[in-house]
């Protein structure tokens, strides 16, 4: 039987709704053999997830980095970079993740305060106080608060109504330039994969020529099989991966109940996974030893 490998999932260490322990449990229930934990701009969930692994499951320590890139048409846009098996104690990684977490908390407070001033029943202190000190606070936390307050029926509706780019309460982030992020992870012994690169429904995307520039700069792979990629898009990305010698991965981008995509909905080919791991030296994959 072929291994089932999901390389893009989130826990409560960032904007998922499952604790790292529950995330591992969900992966086991779904029949996954390999799980990557890729919370936004933090490695805080690694230890707990590793301790929860059952015998026979493998954990890939990772993170999803918030980056900015020229879209290839002269406009800066947000992009996400999946980083795997890097040294979490590398000085540049620690400094940049700390900066991003602090910036995210300030941004979330600003948005929550603007809502409160307009009479929206959101308490900024209560919102931030409920988050772990090392959690990268983000819009999904505010979206969930809006759902709990009865102001939106879902996280997606909260984004569409209040929090999306161009909406009244949106505040931009100061993310890491993507080429710098690729260098940072490579220097820390890790490997990088561009997340959902052509997910048009999520917003603006980079051009194929920009992806080629990232590949020339040291990008390792691109996420081909993703819930937001239709079949023609996957075929386009797979051809690009072949052309640029990039590894084509597949992942669910699981967030628990914050999104309706089940864990393991998309998976990575085992041969691609072996190649990905072979290129990293920053830290090791973790094998489950506890029953």
C-alpha cells in the first residue's frame, strides 16, 4: 500500500482549531502515514505534535512563512512559503519569526480596536488574551470571534464581510520578501515549497516567470495538488515543475473547523517526499514511538 502523505496542516499554534495533539489524532484517524505540521510563522507546535505521534506515523516539522513577492506584473502581493526540516534555532529564523509574530499581534489589535470603536462587539484584550504568547495571531482568530458573536455564519463569511483585502477593517502586514525567506530557510538547512501558487480564488497570484525566478534562487518545490487548484491548474503547475526541476507536492491545507477541507484530502507522492527529505539537513523527521 502506498504511503499517504499530507505536507500542509495547521494547529492551534497558529490558526487551526485542532491542538497539535488533536491534529496528529485527526491524521491517524484519516489513515495518514506522514504528516507535516506547518503553522504560520511558528514552530511552537512541533514538540507537542512529536510527543503525540503513534507508532508507524512520521512527522515532518515545518512552518508556513508569510511572504511578499512581486507578482511579475509590477505589484507586490502576499505569498506563502512552506518550509520544512530547517533548524528552528537558526538565528535568522528565530529573529524573523519573532518579528512576524509581534507584527501580527499589533495588526490584530489594531483591527479589533477599530471594530470596537464602531460598535462591533469585539474586545481586543479578550481576543489577544485568549491566545498563547507565542501564537502568531491572525485574521482567522478575529473571524472566529465574529462567528461566535453571531456577526458571521462562517470564517469565510467573516473574511468576505469584514476582514478581506479592501474591506473596512483590513490592515496590511509587513511580511518577509520571498527571496530572503528562501535564503533564510536554505541557510538553516531546510527546503521550501511555494504554497498554493495559482489559487486564483484566494486572491492575486504570481506569474509563472516569477516562480521561475524563485526556482533559480533556490526554491525546492511547488504545491500542485491543493484544494484550491482545479485540474487544468494542476496540469499547468505539474508541467512547470518538470520544466524548472521543482518537486510537485500535494497537501490539504487543513485548518480544522476553520475550513471545510478534511485532512488528507490531497497528498504527496512518496517518491517526491523521499526526494524532498533527502535535500534537507536542518533537522530530522520524527518517527512515532508511543502507542
